[in-house]
C-alpha cells in the first residue's frame, strides 16, 4: 500500500471520554488504536478528523491509519476488507463503516472542507427511555410558532462571523481567532423529535451545543430570534443560551474536496 487508510467510523459516545486519547478515561481513539494493533500486529498512528466531547456521538467520523511515524500502512489485507476486519476487534458501540486508501499526504483534520453536526431534542411530555443518552429531553411543549422562531434565529448563524459568544469560557485549547463560516443552519420537527443541523468550515469548543441551547431559549421566549445578530456581535458568552447536554450531539457528516467518506 502506497498511502494511508481512511476509515469512516460511527460510534455511540456515551461510554467514552470523547475521541482523543487522554489520561482520565477510555476514549474512541484508544479503542481504535487497540483494535488496529490487534489486527495488524503493530502500533498504528490513529489520526481523527476532530475532537469530540465526552458523551457526544458520531455517524461519520473520519480516521486515518498508518504505520507509527510513517505516511503509509503496511498490510496485505485488501483495503476494502479492513473495515470488517477491524470490527471484529471493536466493541458494539463503535463500528467502522468503510475503509479506503488515500494519499500519503492526506490529513483527516486539516483537509476537511466542512463538517455538519446534528443536535436532537426530544420534545415529549414524558421522557423516552429508548432515547436515554441519545437526545436532550425537553418536556415543555414547543409549538409551531416556537419552532418557526427557532428557525428564524438559526438563519442568523449563517455567514462568516466571530462566534466568541458561542464558545466555552476559559477553554485553554481554543484558538484566539473565533471567526468561522457557517454554510447552513436549520431546525425541523419529526414527531416528538426536533433536529437542529448546522454545517460550517469549523467549530469552536461547545459551539454547536451553545447554539442548540440558545435556540431552546428562543423557543421558550427568553431570547428574541431577531436579537441573534446583536448577540453574535457582542461576543459575550453570557448573553447566549445554556450549553446543551452532550447526549444530543452527533457529528453527522465530514466533507473533503475530492473524497466522499
């Protein structure tokens, strides 16, 4: 094999301390690394497309595998069969959906053009036990008028703007530049489930969760949807809504220029 292997991974993040390896708990990256070592017989570099928080899920998370310190993966296993072979070494809450070969200089994080997240809100009078750790349960009814207000607010997220008001306070790993370009943002309802989807060229720490919390504040009448532009311009985190729970957040899609994971 001349290059790396790009994996499309789906996982339920409930049992993990996010994607990236850290000392205080088990992570998705660690589990994938252990599975790769069990399959290939050597330690691999396991490089992901982004970080995710504890309890956050992914439907399309992209990971590159290569020999440790190299830009290629040495294996006799056909590339398209690596996904199934890895799954034999993975727990039920992590699955490799696809494996393809990419060039040696491909980087799953720095080559990302955009990413799409979805945030799920279960808006029912009583909680659904089958959605435990899969959606944010809000029992207060969100009617059609409130849903329309949420959509009106979401439209204001679109564009190239400084999103300092929508990132966690005191995040020491955050870049100083908080300007991001949001390509689309919308809210829709399917039965009791309300879905907020947002696509951008990048996201700040807790950005989508704060957006979701702000939209819920709009639905409850605490924030006027037409005040969102001023809120964004203020750069003041205290003026935005609460940080929505991690359980409702899903990395939905990852977009690259010439690759469709």
